[in-house]
C-alpha cells in the first residue's frame, strides 16, 4: 500500500525519528504516563458521573467536582503522550477501527461536557450529599460515563486491531 | 512450581480466558482491570494531588463516604487481576516485578487507610502521606505496564520467542 502524503510528512518530523530511535525507554514511559492520565480522568470524572447518576451516594457533587481539574490535567497529559504514540507509528492508529471509535467517543464526550456545563451544572452544584440529581443531569452524566468507558475500551484494545500492514 | 503453573494453565477457566474466540473473555477482563486501575489509582492520586496543592483540600467530612467506594474499585481491580493471573500464571509469577507491583498495591492501600483516618477526618495536612501515596500509585501503574515488557516465560510450556 502506498504511503499517504500526511504519513510521509509525519514520518519526516524530528519527533517521529526521536520516538523510533528512543522507543525502547520512551514508549513504556509514555504508556505509563498515558495510564496515569487516564486514571486521573476516570478517577475524577467517573466518580462525579457515578454520583450524579445516584450509583455512588452520600457526597455533594460540588465536593467531587473540585477534583475535576486533576482529571483535565490527565486529559492533556494523554493528548501529549498520544501525539508521541501517533508520530511513532502513525499507520497503527490511522488505519485502526478501534482508534476511529476512540476519536468518535472523545468527540461525543467533549460535546456532552459542553452540554453539561450549559444545561445541568447549575442545578447539580447546589445538591447536598444525599439529594438526587434531575433526570436531565442523569442522562447527560450517563452519556459522559459511557463515552469515557468507550474511550478507555477502544484505547486498551487498540493493539488487538492493528492494521495487517506496516510501513 | 511448574506443576502448579501447568495445573492452572490446563484448567478450563484459564484456557477459556486465553483462547475463547470472543472479546468478552480476555479482552473484557483487560478492560475491566484498566477501568479498576483508573478508578482506584486515579481516585487516590486525585485526592493526593488535592492534599498537596489545594489551600483548603476538602470540606470537613465531605469525603468520608468516598473510601468505601475506593474499596469497591479495589475489588474490581483485584478480581479482574486474579482472572488475568489465572490466564497467565507463569508469565506473572516468574517475573520479580509482579511481586514489586503487589507490594506497592498493598502499601498504597495501607496508606489510603491512613489518609482516610488521619487526614480527611481530622483535617490534618498530611502532605507526607499524600506524597508517599502518589509515588506508590505511579509505581503500581509503571510496574503493571512494564510487566508486558519484562516477562521471561509466557506459559509453562511456551516461552516468549524473543526472550
């Protein structure tokens, strides 16, 4: 299969050369950071969603929400390490159905987060520890939880669905 | 030990996890283990970072109900981890790093108990405990990831071709 123009460019960058040359230590390091980042995201946003859904009880959502900046930090850590992975082996991702679905889940999660802050956060942040959230807030956080689990699932299983060709 | 590994690997459960032609065997367990890691290590790391960086980390008593939930996440991680261990006992148990990972998990859970008792309930600062906890969870994640790179035997009768 012919290499596409974008892939020729990606492979010509200094970052791509660096990843391929130093992969033996850089790859496991970035994987560890990527797992740490996903943990921060799931370990904050995930619990917040579970609380609004009513699965986890007895905590004010506003208190859990104070941890979310650490989840956002994890998200950006993963964007950064994700770029390292992509520039190292672009074809492993670009032609991988699991990666396509991962991007799709990320996009829906982002739009859904925007919806949450415009349509539900004002009601959720005043809830006391044992108060139930509105149906609307539950639907939105339910979608959030499913999307992030989708991102995690597609990412973790990505290498099982590598394209059969390597450049 | 090899007889024990062979016994486990020949069991119906172990064989099914390894060889079943469905994503709901090995792959699903792997995803559950990753989800458990995220909820357990991530939940702890976020609390640690909050203790280390925030001026007023928590409202008094607000997080008392959090720790049973973290134990629930521990149960998810431990049970999915046990199934992965049953699938590949030789791979894990012949790798010294696996025992390092288990020791770090045990220490981290102990520190989590100390934080829940001392730091959150008494509103003490606990930056020392939070630092230790954060480093332990990073070590757990790092060791777990490196297990895929450092094993010398895959199955009792089949070693990794590259090793």
